[in-house]
C-alpha cells in the first residue's frame, strides 16, 4: 500500500498567498537527418548499381538524370517534387505555460492549504495550411485544484480532509503523433508532391500520391494523414480522503491509531472526427514542357475515393474505487531498548465505468488484508524484526482465498560495538543483515480472474442430428475451472553487508535466493485429441528458482560548501532455472524441454506462447503481490 502526504496549512493567522508563472520551451533532443530528394535518388541508383554489379545483371537506373537534374534545379514543384516531410509536419520547438496560485494559513485549531494550477502545453506539430478541418494540433490544457484542511478536533485527535481534482482537455490529430513521425522517416520524398493545385469547383483538397511500392492501392502521404481529422480527448481524476489521527498516550505512552477513507474516480472520453483524403496522381505521359519553361500536366484520382463529409466515432472508459484503512502503531524506548509495532487493516473495491465490457470486467474488484510488523533493537547494535501479511483474494474459491505470508529479519551493527572503536575513524559503518520470508501472488493474468469457475460458451457451435441432418446449436466449455487454484508462493532469502569507509565511500553487497512454487500455468501434457480441444486446463504446477548477487558502490565527496560530487556503480548477477512445469513428454527430444533451463529461455526459434512459467506483477486490483511489510534494517 502507498500513502502520499501532501502540503498542509500552518499555524498562522495571516493568509500566505503565492503565485507563479512559468514559460518553458520543449523540443526534441535529437532528430535523425534524412537525405533530401536529390541525395535519395542518387543513393537509390547507386544501390541498384551495386546489386547489378554483384549479380552480373545489366544496370538500369530507376531515376533518370532528367528527374535528378530537374529536382536539383527546382524546375517545377509538382513534376519534380522534393518533400521535406519532417519539416512539413513538425516545428523546431513549442512554448508551454503554467500558472499556479496557492493560499496557506490557519489558526490554533484549523489549518488549510488551497492550490490551483493551469497548464497550457503545445505540441511541435505544425498546423496544415491546406486542411479543410481545424485539427487543433497537440494542444493540451490541464486544470488542477487541491484543498487540504486539517482540524485539531481535541487535544489528542486530528482530522484532515483532502480533495484533489484534475481536468485535462487535449486536441490532437486523428493520426497519432508517433505514427506521423514514423511516416516522415519512411515516406519517399520524390514520388509525388504533398498537395496539388485546386481546380474550379473543388470542395476538397487534392493530395498528391502515386502507385504503392508496398501493399494497398496508393503510397504514403504523411501530410494528407496529418490533415485527415482530429481527436478531442477529455480526462478527469478526482481524489477525496478523510484521515483521522488519534493519540492514545492516555492508554499507554507511544500508542496511536489512524483511520483513512478515500475515494478515487477516473474517467476518459474521446471523440474522433475524420474523412478520407482525396488522392491524385500526375500522369507522367501528360507532362508537357511549355515554351516559357513552365509545365502542364493532368492528374487522375488514385486509391479510395475521397470524402467531403466527416465521420465520427466515440469511446469512453474509466473506473472508480474506494478504500478503507485502519492502523494501530506503537513506538517506545526503554533505556537502550527500542520497540515498535504496527498493525494495518485495509480493504478496497474497484468498479469499471466502461460499458459493453465482459461480465468479468464489470464485476467489482475487491481485496482485503491484514499486515503487521514488530521491531526491536538494542542500543542500535542488535536488530530483530518480524512481519506478516494475511491477505484475501477474490480470484480463488471460498476456503482458498486467504494466504498467510510471514517474514523475519535480523541485523548486527558491528560498528556500534565498543571493541570496534579503534577502527571507527576508518570504517564508519559496518552492518550485517539477513532476512527470510514468504511472498504471495494472486495475479493470474488478464484472462483468469476467477480460475475456479468453468465457463460455457453458448456460441455458434452446432451438431448434426436426425435424418434431415439438421444442425442443432449447443454450448461448449471454453474454460475448465480449477477449484484448487490458489496463491503462488515465493520463499525469499537475503543476506547482506553494508560498509561505509571514511564517511565518503559506501559499499553494499547482497546474496539472494528465491524459490517460487504453485506457479499458475496452462497444462501442456494433455493431448489435443484428449477431449478438451483448445481449452487446456490451468493449475498451480510451476516451480522456479532465482539466485544471485547485488553489489553497489557509492562515493560522495564534499570539497567545500560550493562543490561536491558523487560516483555510483552497481553490479548484478542472477541465474534463474525452471524446476518444474507441465509439458509434453520430451524424452525423445530433451532439447525441447524447459525444465532445467533459465526462465523464458527459448528451446527453438520461437517459443510457444504461454508455455513457460511466468513471474507476474500487477498494480491493479485484479491481482497483486502480497508480502509482509517492508523491512527497515
């Protein structure tokens, strides 16, 4: 779980008002240079010459000297185009603005902090001059509002409420910016002009094009794709939380309690408006050089017929969640004895706002758990710590939903021992530490939220019955449930040492070992004609090991009050191995077996999807890694 602390007010009868305005410049770090039209044609012909010389075939240049010279001399931009696609679509830089204002103040009982920010961000895409639509290129506006109020309800009780709202409006081309950049790097600069002149009666833009070198009926025109439409996107984030801190020193010194209730909502909506560009190709046989040095030509439609009306599409998504957390803390010192304890209970529910989703995605996602930690140190020399996590997962059937995951850690700060005093000036810190614990994982992949449920698909499969050979529809099992599905468990051991020399050089070394069991995976030993078809069952069958060493070095040197520097380096070596998994009988082809090989290693040119155990991490309510509270040794 993650707790974020934001700014609060201060005990001051006066209101403190602050405001700021920033104007920033954003630009690409580097943009790859590409050949212009003349260089492109000369290099292309040179490549053909090299191929012909190597193969012994006759060399025939693709681009004639007339084409190259006409482009070099800028004779006619339509007959001899030379497109700088990147320059047409992108600017060198963009200007962005941010305005922020905040108020802070309060009194003996109540403190408050109010903040509002406005962001205006502009992209580096240029506005196309010939587009019939205002594509509102890459403009993003964001409004942020924050309100924190803290009240001292009693001498021992503090109540705080925090509200945060963020609204974002973004206008961008219908074609994604990443695609447009890719097109500018790929498109041929001399095959056709970006735009052809309009003719009498036109109610559309004539975009240049040519026969494709690849698939489809026409080539790639980045400028036309930029101009074809726009996308309007709206996003909102809202967070509200109520926090109560209760000092319980009247029961026993060092005892306190906290309660937190929070609500979060995210929503997204997008509207796309677009049309099909009208592409035209100059007929090379129609090109005529006039006496005055100008050219005349005719252009014919190519590719799909362009449209002068807008098509539209909409999309929406989002989710909302609430959570409850209660915590009891105890921290106290008894002479050289330092004791602390924490007990945390949490529960959370997440519901998708999207419509038209599957039943699994529409049902609420829920989690619940209890975590505890007890720490003890004597004279900052000897450290003990015990942790546990007792977590419930909706992914498993009743009776298998909760898992218990304990851990323990010990530490010895040798540098605080009396016998170490003679070395203290050189070795300023020397600590040995070790930990061992269990970690649980209930994330089984996007398609296996409730693996214990057998799913029946009442789809289009049918069977033939009777003398008339009539097809009778019937359901079929699309996923075989496993009522024994349960938590994946990892046993983790870590041994480490920390050394600090002369207060400047810090060294840290760790040896770690992890053995993971109950890995949820699809069975591969079942024959395809065994009666289950392609719906092979899933089960907790995999086992893997992973071990190695971590080493880090950090050197910090303060030269004077105005100058200091630091050097850092890390080294990691890890080896993993598949210990057990369900796979076909590879006794005659042992090289195909993954057992005994590193995780995700390939046994041939391409490894079948899903054939190896997987380590998974998830940050959503659908699955999470459950572990005891983090050791602080």
